[in-house]
């Protein structure tokens, strides 16, 4: 985890109550689970869909807890994108769209 990304997020959301670094994993559907099982059975590769997804998405994810809402923030190459997820990110683990997130490290608040 780069300090540059953390500093950029803290600077942009300095009015946040808390900021958490998140770990993201793709929530697999049945077809993807079967593909992983088949690939693992016939080759030494494991979790091929997760590996491909991790390579395809190199962004850093954050949970920004504001006094009145929560934001899922994605940082990649200096670009910051946010999505309002108020009510979804209170637990250590939560799911948004087709992604599962785990709070890893509190960096602010």
C-alpha cells in the first residue's frame, strides 16, 4: 500500500470521521467457481478468476466514513472515484455490486 495514495485520500476527505484501507475480492458466481475448480483439477493453477480480476483492477479501495454517509473510494493513477454506500460498510466485511470488501487498516480518524 503506497503512502502516496493514502495521503491523497486523507487530503481529499480531511473532514471524514474515519478512513479505512480495503481489500477487494470479486464475488464469484457459480460459473466462475466451477471454472476455478476445473482449472485447479487439470492444472497447477488455483483461483484463476481471482488472479485475472486482480490483474485487471489495479486500483486501491477505501471506505470513507463521513458523519452523515459512507463512501467507497477507488484510487488509481491519481484519479479518485467515489460511490455512496451509506448503510453497507459498517461491518468489517461487506459486499458492493460484484465485489467483497474487508476493512484492513484504519489510516485516519
